[in-house]
């Protein structure tokens, strides 16, 4: 097999798919592999890290969700993407293709499986995504992030391999940073994130919850909070009125550093969030996005809670009163957070990127070996 044959990563342009692809790219580049990312046009907004060192190709992709008109347009876009991907794969002749879910990954992985190219899909969530469900019967290997993955068909389970969800190097480094145990009279540092664009519910509930704390406890709270642009000034004013130390922004570029210093995280429960909390060993109050596909954020959060790493609060139950009561309990019994931090860390998979790289390169090697045996058999028959 020629050294110049690339490994292709197929991922949508959103962080939940791109971050694990970036981690895999880093592992493959370290192994001396040539890596190409095939994605959609949203990727340009979040290009960073190892992916700035690889070739980027874009193809058409669409979702088949929504109304009839959107479904028709989405299906047409997917079909066009499959033809584009097939042409691209014939040109690049990759040794393997790894897909990270989402409809933008579908055309490339689908086309690769039809061309006999070794294929691996990675599922970040505890529920197999719809694109991955369609691809599962066609691919060689299914890498999973959780020990149990819902919606994985019984016939496809023999292909499943648990790797964990790869995280960025900057987050993986937090595995070696001890949890900053909260002292009985110390300041509690709370990090509030809401996904890539914040969450208005956090801007409404968190300041009100802190306002409901007894004054002596409120004085011990420090907040870093990601807010939507529309909520930023009102949220900042609310904290100023309370006299609470708060650093607010629409986007934090230094999340790993803030995560390292946090005693508690309040967040959604997307796959990357769960993986990063586990890698860092940080306890969290998780508020699953109610509209997440197949309610996957709830199932992600439930795994984290069952492991003892945090607490799930449905958005309906995420009120100022309920959150304030929980924060008061943490402030008065900080050992609860210390135990949860240790449990969260046990869920971490610091070697997930390397495990996934082994699967992808193993699939490529198996194909090369089978081709070699096939040629040998033909030569002997002649």
C-alpha cells in the first residue's frame, strides 16, 4: 500500500462532530499518516488545531428532517453529495474512511462502502445517530463512546468497539490536573456553558438561583458564563446588582483553563461536553437540551449521573429555586463535589484517539492483507 494514500475523515461542520475528528487527525498525523477532512461548508467557522494541518475538501450534504419540501431538498443534496464523494474517493484512493456522524458525513462513508474502501464510523452519543444508523449495516467497524449504545441494531453489535469519545489535547491534559477541592469557607468557581452558542435558560435561571442564596453563601460564588449575545448585558447587570464576581462572554477561547479551575460546571449534555467533563474529572449539573435528536442528551447525562459524576436536571425542573437549593447544598457540604469529581474522572477515556486510530489503521491493514492473499492465490492458481 502506498504511503501517500490518505486516511479520510468525514464529519459535519459542528463542534460535536469536528472535535473528535480533530483528535483523531492529531493521532494519525503523529503516526505519519496523510489526513484529509471531507466536510460541509460550515467547517470554515471552527477550523482549529490539528485540522489546520490537513487538507480540507467540501461536498454537498443535507438533512432529511423537517417538512416535505425540506426533506426533498435534503435528499437531493445527499444524492449529489454521494456522487461528489464517489468521484473524490476515486481520485484520492484512501486507505480508509472514518465518519463521525451527522448527515454531512453520510455521502462520503456511503460512497466509500460502495467502493470497497475500509470504513469506520464513530458515534459520540449514547444513542446511535440517524445517519450512523443508516450507515451501520454497510461499514466495517462501529466505534462507540459509551459502553452501551441505544438504537444499535442487534445485527450490527458484533461490529461495535468501545473507544470512548476523543477530546482535544488541551482538554486531555486536564486529566493530570487535580480537582481544586472546595474549602468549607472557600470561593466556589462555577463554569456555565450552553453549547457552541450559549443557552438562554442559563441566563434566566442561574443569576436568579444565586440571588436566592443566603448572602453569606452568595459572597462565596464566582461565575464564568457563556451567554447568547442577546442575553449578555442583562445577565451581566444581574450579577453586578448581586455583587457577584462574574466573567461573561458569548464564547470562551480558553475553556480548558476555565474547566481546570472550576468546582462545578452547569451545562448541556452534548457528547463533547460529557467527554470533556470526564477527561477533566469535573462534576456537573447537566440540563439536557429537550429538542436533541432522539433525546440523546438526556441519555448522555443519565450515564454521567449514574456513574456519580453529576446531577441531571430536566429543563422543566431547572428552576431558580431548585438550582439554588442544590448550590446551597454544595457550598455547605463541598465533599459532595469532590466525590463527584473523582467519579467523573473514572468515565474518562484519555486514550480514545489512539484507540480509534488503531481501529482505522487496522481496517486499512486488513484490507491490504486480504488483497495480498487474493493476489497470491491467483498467482498460485495460474
